[in-house]
């Protein structure tokens, strides 16, 4: 049984987690991803390709998706009696759920995203793996049978550059330290963004960065005070 906190980890980590669990267990009968409507729409192709069922949470509130996952997990464990539950999240709020599932006789393994998982999260699981978010790799060229050359072949076109959203480009332009990969204090970044009129006077800077979870890393996760750009170089 594989339960994914899709608002907490990147699409790349979700794909790695599914592939790793399949390799270790051979089959995953229940595959569910818990997320808000925005994430479900953004990742619908990924969920379809991995045969993951999206469990869309329309309720507002910081922990509403986490609560939906926890309630579903308990219902599934009572109904299905699985030997193993794999929980994909770096969120420490799931510690009570992990303990309760283990009391029900399940082995609980965790998979998180490197850089987002605290030591207190790792300790409650029977085992825990941190996966590194990786940018999309260029596919290897397929090998073709050798044949007698007849004419000079045109050189293959260079891959298209990664196109970043306009809002992200404006953020990196206003806070150039982020473009260089530096970890920056959130209040310092917010001051720059307000100066560039990209952030309202009373608006939340973490909320702005969380619109792009695969490009900006907020640490620590519970009460972030630093931000780091982890996406591709802006062209």
C-alpha cells in the first residue's frame, strides 16, 4: 500500500518512490496521492502514467490534506490488513499516524525528499529513504544498426532550453542571489520582492515560493526561514 503526500514532495520524487517500491515489493495494489486541486491538475499526466489514484482535497486549511491521508490510511489498514504501508512525505506531522499503523500490525516505511526531512521524522519509521529531486534528464539516444553511408546527415538539433514561468524569472531577477543557488533568509528575500513590487506589503513570501515547489526549497519545513532555488539555470 503506497500513500503519497503529493503536496509535500516533487513529481520526480513521486516517480522514484513508485519505481523503488515496485522494485522492492513486486506489486502495489493501492496507490493513492493526496493533494489539492492545483497539484492534481498539474500532475495528472504523472498520476495516469504511474497508475496512481489522485485523492483531491477541496477543503481549505494548512493540514486538511494531511488529515485526509491519515483518515484514509486507518480505513484502508482496517479493511485491507496490509503487511506494509509505504508513506511518501517529509512531513513530521505524520509521526502519530505511523505509530498507530504500527500498533495495528503494519510495517511502516517512509520515503522523503532530500533536504526537507528532519531527524525527528526519520526516527518513527521502521525504515526511511531520502530521495534526491533530480531535474529531467536528457534521454539517451537509441542505437541503430550500422549502414553504409550515402550522404552527410544533418546534425541533430540541440534540445530546447527549459522555459521557466515568467513569475519565477521575475523573482530570480529581483533576488539574484537565489539564481546563484544560495540559501537566503526569507525576510531578506521578501524585502527584495516587495521592492520589486512582486509581493504585497502584508503578503506571505512562503506562499509565493510554494507555488513552485519543484523550483524553490523552503527550510525548515514546519516554520521556514530560508529559501533556496533548486531549479535549472535561468537563460
